[in-house]
């Protein structure tokens, strides 16, 4: 169960979800219930409340071989039976890259700040959760940081703060440690806007600067 898809084996890019998902079954996420195979969620965010039986996460409930990158969740995550995480509930041979979560996670067993449970060969690269706002000090994957650390660019080594992430989020938004850039989905630019000559194109520059 998810706002965008119940199960995907494709790409979800530049998506933002702000809402609530209350699933009475397994595999529940604000964006997707399950990401499998070659499925990818990238440059996306989720903000809201999500609940389900087991396999519950802020972005997706279960990540099976698929990938989540350059994405974040400010979600209140609740699992009735267990296996819940701030970003994804269960990571099965999948990968999480340059992503983070900040919301509280509750459940009777296997709950984690970023990931609730893992199986098989998984990859988690430079991904974090806030141990203070989540109330969770452990996770099956990822690195826990204090709120102060989550508001420092130095924490996010290797992250692209030119074309993907905006450092303005550190200073302007008390609830957002980092925010996604302009977004490749935008078509109406400021009159003096232009693209950078490198990167993924998710940011713009001003020709008047």
C-alpha cells in the first residue's frame, strides 16, 4: 500500500508526498508499499503518517533488491506487528544511498531509525536518521546522528550540494536537515535561470549573479 504505488518494478523520480496512509496489511509506505527488482525511488520525499501491520516505512515498506537514493522522509511510522523503519521497514538485498529520515518509529519488535530489518547482501551508503526526533537509537542499517549533527553539511560527506541537495535547508527549515534542490520536474524557470553544466540537473543558477 502506498500513495503512488502498491508495488513497483520501475522508477519513481522527483516525487513528493504529503499525507497519511493507513494500511491494514503488510508492506506499507507513504510513496510505495514495495520496491522490487530494478525498482528505484530517487530525488523524492515523504512527509506524513504511515501505519500498517508489518514492513512499514516512511518512503517504502519493503525494499527488495531495489534502490532508494537521494530521498528523505519526515514521517510518523507505526507498525502493529513490527518491522518498521523511518525510511523503509525491511531491506532485502536492496540499497539505500544518500538518504535520511527524521520521524518517530513505533512497533513491538524490529523497529529502526532508518531501517527496521535486513536480509541478505544489502548496501547502505551515507544514509542517516535523527536519533532525537525519531526517539530511536538503533537501526538495522544506516548511521544515527543527533539533531545538531543532522544540521551540519559536514555530516553528509559525498552528497551533492550543487545539483541535488540544498544547504539552505540547514539554516532555514528547523524540521528539514537538508532539502532537495529545484527539481528536474520544473519547467517554469525564473527569467534569469540556467542549468549547471554538470550534475543531474536538479538545480539552477542565476545568470545575474
